[in-house]
């Protein structure tokens, strides 16, 4: 199966504007986002090919994000989803094993997400 595709910034912004998912924003606002920033959305529920439930969107630079109860991720850059707190034991978004709708990757039991420079 081909790897999941990195979303364009415009695609990610459009999805955020049109989703009815419960969303929490951390980091910068979308309006404050710079070309060097990464936008990553991670959610708690994965039902078949659909990602949803309680979701968080981070906009910003390099960081290890605490992401307990995460089961699916999407991003506009290659981030790593990690099985442990503190961003260890990670796999990269580009190497997604199970693709979901809207360019999400199924990432069961994720506890942290590494946003690199």
C-alpha cells in the first residue's frame, strides 16, 4: 500500500474550516502560521476509514507533543508518531501503514508526536 501523502497547507486549512469534529487548537493560530511552521492534527477516534472524536491541531515549530489517546494523525509535513511519552519509539507519517480518509494515518496507541524542524 502506498504511503500516506503529506497534505498541502491549503488542503489542511480547508479541512479544518469544514470539519464538524470537536477541535482544540494549540500553538499558533492559523493566521499566525509562517512558512516554517508545521500543522498537525491528531484525534482520539478511528472508526473504519474515518478519523474523528476529540481532535487537537498544533501549529508551530519543532516540539515533542504529548498526545495521549491518539489513534489517527494528519500533517502538512512529515511528523513522527510515537508509542511512548517523550517522543521515543516513533514511526514517520510518510511510512503510514494504514491510510484513512482525508489523508489521515491510523496510529493506534500513540502517546506523543515529534514535530521536527
